[in-house]
């Protein structure tokens, strides 16, 4: 074999790089299928405790419906012609029963997703545009007295701190004391204390249902300025809304409950 100085020698690394590009393209894997229409299952016998037990479970203290009256103003980011739809979701961020009282503190908001139509072009006979949306949170909060129509919550057990001393005998010196005199008192050279802390179960809330009655009104609707449009069409940016919210909830507390024995 004659060596040619003008010929490029291909090394093993060059060959491997070319093969890798050939057999390993950018999209190197594709998975399809994998769907199973029906899975088979077999019931497993349950082995309960028949001898009875003491369990710690949430116990219902009260169930009530709270009414919130909300009045707010929403400003859209652009002029709108018409509200097409409003989807609402109630969110509660705080539901706290103040211990040793019957006052319930509630805080939350209504998440509203507003679909509205806009004007892109118009003539005296019609208007065309886009459907857009705006999502806002309407906050509310209140306090309400609770009637425990099931059972009262457990009373709060406060923490306690008690100091105690040991008896001590101490020598006394001085011209006014005899040789056999002693100071009999609590030992003031030490400090002893018993601290007791109780970890009480805090009542908590569970939402059952909500109902929102709503009235929305456009503020200052005006005809589109400096354009031709049907005479009855109006544009607006602000909405004044009034909502009455009915929220049904349960107040619960973790309690120890005795479950009797069963022979089922």
C-alpha cells in the first residue's frame, strides 16, 4: 500500500461519529399505544377489629350556613361590548373558631373568570371583534357567632407553671445569735419549677356547599367614539357587581370515640 500525503485518513472516532448521526437522529424514540381497555380486579377480604376500640376521629360540632354580602367594582383592561359568561369559584383561606368563644372568623375570595366581546371593526349594520377573558379575585371576610347544634367543643386546657422549694438548714453567725441557732427556711440557692403544656385540638372547618346570587351592571356605557357602529351598541370598562353568598360548612374537632365490639 502506497501512502498518499494528500489523502485524509479517517480514524475510528470519525467513523463512530458518522454512525451515531446515522442511527441516532434527534427524535430517536417514539412510543404509541399502551392503552388497556379493562383491568381485572379481585376483592380482598377485610379483617376488621371485632373487640372494640378507641379511635380518634373528626366529630361534628356544628353545621351552619353563613351569608356574605359583597359589593365590588371590576375594571376590564379594554372596552367591552357585552359580557358573554362569568364562571365563579368560591375559595376560603381562613375559617377559624376562636377558642373559648363562639365566634367564627372567615376569610376568602370569589375567583371570577369573565368572558367578554370586544370591537375590532364595525359598520352601521354590525360589529366584529374577539372574545377575551379576564380573571379576578373578589375578597370578602366576616365574623359570625356559632350555635353548636351538635355538641360543644372541648374546653381549652391552659398551660401551667409551678415553682417549688426544698427545706434547708443554714448556719447563722453574729453577735445576736447563740451557738445552736440555725436559719430554717426554703433553700434560696436554687430554683425549681414544673411546667405543664397541653396540646389542645383546634376545631376546623369543612366546606359543604355554596350558592352565589349575583347582579352585575355596566357602568357608564357609551357608544363607540369616532367610528360607525349600530346605534344601540355601547362600550364599557367597569362593572359593578353585587353578590349574596350562602356558604354551608361544618365545624369539626378531633375527638376520642369508643367504638363498641361487633360480631358482624
